[in-house]
């Protein structure tokens, strides 16, 4: 078995893979794999996140209010339910055009607010045929990543959110609070057991350049290093692993995979 590494990147005019608007897609390992920046897919209802914290040996919960008021019916954008449903339908239509009769198999999503948005997209795309993986991240606005997959084609083996922290990168008092990197290990259904190799998916949305490119570069560097370590850890266990990296942000190919 040969090593397989696919990087699906959509970054400021540069794409790795086949570009289609705000997404990149590729046909590999008999799968139709898509990386899609859905651009601010917010649910109209104001959202909050419950996180677990451990202080002085005690574990408790803390409610964090998301800064998503802009994307509510009363907010600046007057984000109504009808506009939300229309946006989801448009996203589903794009994915249907790519997948055609058989449909897409794997979609890495960037810029989704919560599980309600992803669930609605799965329902709209093909009712009952898709499931998804999503974890709430500490991003202040609630911008997350997710992965949806066709249940008839894909078995998920393991999933986790990989936190991105910047203190050890910057070495200063600034704390990096940003979205996690999503990791999903899966197998293709229908293959013989001895041939059904695991495929490792990483969905990453690098921190934005808000505040200036030079001033915010350390944040993207932190995310890239976390991603690099995660991919390397898979190769340490299996040097011939099959890995698909879906990324949105600054130019990623400076990373050394291999």
C-alpha cells in the first residue's frame, strides 16, 4: 500500500484540487471528497456554549455566550429563518451538482456555527442519507468546522477535536482562542476487511488576518504547527497512512508532510 496525502486548500486565490466557487473537490480512493467554505452559516437563534472547567481539583460547567448577535433576526444583518433556510438549500444544491446521481461522500465544512446548521444541511441534502461530526469550539463568534458523510459509504472509527493553543508558540501573554481542528478516522464500506484501510481526515480553518496580516501571523503559525504535529503523529503509527487535509486560510503548502 502506498502513502496517500491529499491537501484540499482554498486560500486567497490559490487552490489545491478542483476549484468550484468557495469549495475544492477531488475524486480519490473511489470517493468524492469536498472541502467547502460555506461562509458564515449561522443559525438565526442566539447561541451559547457550555464548557467544562477544572479548578482546584473540582470540575464545573461554564456558559459562554457567543458573539453572534449580528446573525439574528434583530441583529445588523436581519438574519431571518427564511434567509437561513435559503442559504442551506443553496449549499445543498451546489453539493448535489458536484456529486450528481451518486452524491458526494465526504464534505469538510468551514464557517458553520453549530450542530443545528450541519443537521439542517444533512436533512436538506438527502434526507436520512448523511450524518455528521461536529464539536463546539471556543471561537468567540462560534465559527466552527464540521464533516458530513454518506452513511451508506462511510464508517467512522474515531473522531476528536484538536485544540489550537498559542501561548507556547508566541511566548507572550497573548492567548490564542480560536476554532479547533477536526479529526475523523473512517473506512469505506463495502471493501474487503483486509483492504479496508483507514482514511484520516483533518478539517482546519486557520485564524483570520483580522487586526493585520503581520500582527496575526503568529496565530496561523500556531494552527499550522498543531496541524503538522497531528499529521506527523498519524504517520508515526502508520508510515503508509492515507490522509486528507481540508484547509481554509493562509497558504498551507509550506507545511512539510511526508
